[in-house]
C-alpha cells in the first residue's frame, strides 16, 4: 500500500512548499520517493510498512503488559501505559481507515505523519515506563525481548512515515525486522 500526496499548480504556494519540505524530509529518511512531473509533485510513503510494523509494536507492548507481575511492577504507571496503548490503537485504526483497501490513495501526507508521530509518542511512553522495571525476573526477561523487538521496529515506522529516524535500540541488542516482527507478533 502506498500513499500519494499530489499537489498541482492550483495548490497554494504554502501547500506546495509544505509538500516539498515533507517530501524532502521523507526522502532524506529513505522512507519515500518524491517525483516531479510538470506541476505535480508526488510523495510516496510506505504505509504498508508503517501499518505492519506499527501493529507489531502495539501487539508487543500489549503482550508486555499482560505478562504476570508487570502490572504490579508498574504500579500507578500501569494505567498510563494502558492509556497510551489505547491512544496508539486509535491512531492505528485511523491510519488503517486512511489507507483503505486500495494500492494507492491520494491523501494528506502531513495527516499521516501527524498520526504516525502520535502513535510513536504513545509507544515511546509505554517503552519508557517498561524499560524502568528492574531486570532479573522471568517476567522481565520476556519483557526485555518484547521491548527489544518494539525498539527495533520504531525507527522503521519513523522511516516509513517520512519522519526523522531516531535509533532507540537497546544496547547490545541487534535484531532484524523479520526477527522483531516474529517476536512482537508472538511467534
């Protein structure tokens, strides 16, 4: 699934400049392609990757909260983690709605990037809360694996959305996207 934002000569100068800036930022992140054809600028984002990896992160973090003992370890922060994941789930639903079932859709790239940034902020809230838990128990070894998978996928979602990519991987943990998806999806 690809997203295209097409700006024509009749678009306002501000919208054209915004499209160029967004397209340039996304291109710089390796997330999308920007093509120029006469008066049309097309930016293509990889929404499929954003949805696949985003859903995997959501699944991993929901699974992490279900690990026996994690709720007690988080204490009052458990409600904050649940709230952040509910907001992330709502953003994922809206992204899926925007994508529809077609291969290519005309859409506001800025809206997708705003949703993706919101989704990623919610994920980061939960990752931050979970990362503070003390290591050593059986619960936290499974948790560490889920956190590693989620942090491996976060930069891929950023890239797919055309957002600046931050490396949030856990020190000493190297995981491919395929491994992270398998772990995050419960495989």
